[in-house]
C-alpha cells in the first residue's frame, strides 16, 4: 500500500511537469505583439515592413528593425486582398515578400492533441503503475520459493578458520579431509575416490557446530551458503521443497561451495511420526533434500554440512550412505579444551595478571563453548559496571554462577521466616551431600535468591565426569531431598514450604532413570523400559512410548517408590545425626548469606561432620 502511494505521488509529479511543458508551449506562441490591420497598413506605407509570413489564420509580420508582430486575419480573404481593401497600393505590396507557411508544426499539433492525449496518458500511466504493483506482488510471491540462504563469500570479511575453533581435535581431523576435497578435488578423483556429499555434525547446543562448519568454509576458501532448517518451512505447502531446489541450484552455480543446513532436525525428523496432524510440508521438504543430495554428481564440488543436536530424531533415510555419510560427533569440551576456548575468547579482553584460565576451566565442568564465551562476556560487563580497568578472577567466578543459575536478585525482599526456611533448606542439601561419600564437593552455598531459586547449593565434580555410578545416583537422590527433609525436621511437617518442588522433580527424574534407563534396580531385569521415540500427537510431543505391560508398570512404580523412600530415610538419618552441624550451618548462612567451599568445610570439620571415603 505504501509502495502504491509512493508511485501515485510520482505519477502526479510527472503529470504536473507535463502540464508545465504544455502550458509553456501555449504561452510561447503569442509572444509577439498583436497588432491590427490599421497599424500594419501604416507600417507598410512607412516602409518599415521587411516580410510577412502567413501561418493559417495569422500573419507574422517582421519589421526592418527585427520586431515581430502578429496580425489576426478576420476573414477568409487572402491577406493581399484585405490589404488592398485597406488602401495599400500594389507597388508597396510588391516590395514585401509574402510567404504562405503551413502552420501544422510541432507546436500546433501539441496544442491540438494534448488536451485529448493528456487524459489518455493519465489513465495509461495509472494502469501501468497498477500493473507494476501487481507484478511486484507476484514476483514476491514467486520469490517465496527462492532460497533465503545467506552467502558468505571467501573474500568477504574476517575468515573463521580452524585456528578459531579450540579443541575438537578429532572432529577437526575428520573435517580436514573435507577441506582437502574442496581445495584439491582432482587429487581425490584421480585416485578414484568419491568425495563425500554430506557431513553431519552432531553435538549438544553451543558446542560449536555452526562455528566448525564456518571454519571448514574459511579453511577451504570456498563460498558458504547458510540456511537454518526452520527457514525452509513456511505456511504454504511446497515452499520448503522449492527453496531446497533453489538452494542447491545456487550452490551448483558457485561450486565448489559448502551448503550448510543448520538445525536440520527441524525438517529432517523421522517421517510418518505425526499422529493426528499433517506434516506434509516438512516431509516434502525432507524428500526434496534427499532428492537433491542423490541428484548431484558426487564430484560436483558441493558439500552439504548440516548440524543437529537431536540426531536421535533424524529420519533414517538422511543417514543412509550417499547422503550424510560422514558423521562428526562433537562432545562438550574437557578441561584442557575449556582452557583453550577461554584463551580464544580472552584474547580481546584485558585480564588481570592473577587470572588463571586453568582454574576457571576447572570450575566449569559441563560448560559448552557458548557458555564459556558468554561467561567471559558477562565478566567483562561486570568489570565495566564496577569501573575496573581489568577483568579479575572475582568477576569471572561471579559470572560462573550467573551463567549457571541466573542473575542474583539482591533486591528481592523476603521475610525473616522465609530466610530461615531457605537457610535450613540449603544447609540440609549441603550437610547431606557432605555426609555421603560419593557426592561432588560443595563449592558454595548461599541464601541470596538467584533466578527462580530462593537460595542455592553449588556442587561440582573435581574432574570431568562422563559416567555416573549407581552409588552416586542413589546419593544424589538423597542430596536432592536434603532440603525437604531439613525443612520438615526443623520446622515440622505443617511448615513445609513449596520451595522444594523442583528438588522433588529432580529426585523423581533421577529415580526413574535409575530404574528405567540404567538397569540399576536390584529386582527388575536389566533392560530399558520405555522407548524414547519422537511422536507428535495433536501438536504435542510425546517422547516416551511404553514398551512394557501394565503389570510391569506397577513394579517399576514400586521400585521408584522404594528408591526415593530409602533416599529420604538416608537424608533424614543424616539430618538427625548431625543436627548440631545443620543448626550451625544455617546460623552462619543467616549471618553471612554466602559460604564458600573453604568456609563450609571448616564449619563441617568443627562440627565433626567428615566426608567419608569409599
Ligand atoms: P552450536 O551451533 O553447536 O549450537 P555455535 O557454533 O553457535 O554452537 O557456538 C556458539 C559460540 O560458542 C560460538 O560462536 C563461539 O563463540 C563459542 N564456541 C563454541 N565452541 C567453541 C570452540 N571450540 N572454540 C571457540 N569458541 C567456541
Ligand atoms: Mg548452531
Ligand atoms: Zn533445594
């Protein structure tokens, strides 16, 4: 509509200019003075007239001094007859050359036709603009099916290369080959090797998949077409498929090139998994991707890289050889890799001398590359807020908690009673954890509210962990219940708050996994219960499918029940045995709000609570 208004204004301006031109023609014509016959006759007799041109019903008179005059003829008689009638002698008339000109020149035509043409022109222009309007909309509608991929050309901007990706040694090695393929396809084709068509990067969110794909393009120096899985799918059926087609066409034109489809699970989900809802569009899009990947020659120089954090939901057809036959799994960084990632992101930040990135890496198990980048960014922001010139360890440590638990809410006002409940709750978690041998050491506990939590108890393993043992799982359930148990035993069952609900959820989740996924129960056979399959039913995702009988379900429930009850009993025993320690911890928390690992361990030692060793 806006566009139309703009065009309309242009149209009006054009017409105004035209009208101006026309009227200037009109004004030009009677530029010369109009005189009557009497004047002309006297001028002739005075011998002033040089010549007379006859233009239709006018006579243009040129005088000897150069002035021009117009005389309007009043009848059909010729000029000479009229002049004779006015008493001009034939002698005098002979001296003046009289020329009859055809007054059908440009100005005559413009003057006659324009009044008719103008409205026609106006209507024509209007129609033309309207047609343009419509065809613009049409073009846009057609452009819908065009790929919206963003292209990064190798010569553009700062390149991302493998040097910008810390760690991931194996993944980089795997991709090094792809880079070689792109750089030097001949070497491989001469050996009869087929260049892989697709590489699938799998890994948790923030682990650097997108970064790695970019680095491959940068390293090989080829253009990079970037599109996210969700961008294929629009409201209209068929758009996704046509976008896929256009994306691959573009890629083939600029080959060698990398087509990067990020978050491919958005379109590449297992087909036919939808119940009660049509997923035609997604399936068509996926089919088109499969067709395109089959369609291009193996050595055309186009390599498709895609990334997902849900490889489990991908359609098996995507994983078949000849498509994404190279799969690169990216895992969360270990301590050394974390240190390297921190180094990369600390490059442009003024860190204080005392900051040891190794220590930060030790404190951040389970952090992804994106978390670490975010952590250092938060620390810099904090340093600016504190008007420091350098980022110190303090800021970084504080940012770790912020990244883990959300920002502190110091302004959050809570009553003295709630503070006491929170203090005992957190002390309960910490005490139970400390009295059990296999739990991770407590790093910090606090009753300052953060994010959604009223307070928090932070525990963290001393080294990177990839497994959890059965004993650890049981103890973790007990620790999760520590707050709940402490609240009841200190304030009485009726004073139990709604605070521990997320703890209970955690305990339940752990217990279910213990029994159903890890075969850790004593009495049930070591098998898994429940199929984690993606189903979409009436728009809701159902991630679990029952593959066991009703009877089995009862036994599972009983096992979970037993496990959680035992954990509660264990926590209650610890709270009862070390009640003095619990009181002391709560007191200290109320006084100091936050206890660091060292302070906490000192208090525990003083109160005779020692972490048993297994
Ligand atoms: P994903 O696509 O796996 O979700 P990204 O590739 O978008 O994750 O990573 C997000 C950010 O995290 C990157 O832009 C980068 O700053 C940082 N990052 C992740 N992994 C690394 C790494 N190995 N080295 C350096 N930076 C990393
Ligand atoms: Mg990504
Ligand atoms: Zn809790």
